[in-house]
């Protein structure tokens, strides 16, 4: 059952990723900032942080749902491999400032958005999550 849930969630995450890519097409040979990958990775970091805090607060959150959302949906929506390839393409084309900015913003932004997602859910601690 867990494989089915991860597969379906992964399918949805991949389609969402493809949709974001189609909204923000990027030409790395012109030094364009890889905005679609940046957006999905920041959003994914936020969602995974929020999911982590939500699961920690909930007594009734089923482990297979957590795995389906975290590994399937968010895992297929975000991508480190595309980030790495885009960094290499920017370097290969001589866009060193853009490369540095992309790496710096991705790392700092990813941690920042994960913390924000975690904190938003934690601050809602006075409200019932389990209902």
C-alpha cells in the first residue's frame, strides 16, 4: 500500500514540477536565473518544514501518509539534481556571479523556508491539529 501512495503522490509532485517549469522557462546559456527550480525548492523546503512540525504535534497522523507526502509529493516536486545541473551549466557558460547568487540563495533560502514552515505550524500550537 505504501508504494502505491508514494507512487501516486510522486506522480502528482512531478506534474506540479512540470507545471512550474512551464510557467518559468529558463535559458541557462544566457545566464538567466533558474527561477523555476528555485521556486520549487523553496516551496518544498517550506512544506517539508511545516509537515515535520505538523507530524510532531499530531497523534493520529499515519506514517504512510507522511512518507507519501514527504518522499512522494515533495520529493518529486523538488530537485537537487536539477539544481546541480543548472549550477554546472551556469559555470560552463561563464556566469559566475549568477552561479554564486543561485547557490547562496538556494542554501540560505532552503533553510530559511524550512524553519519558517516549522515555526508557523509550531506557533499554531494553541489550536487543535488532530481534529
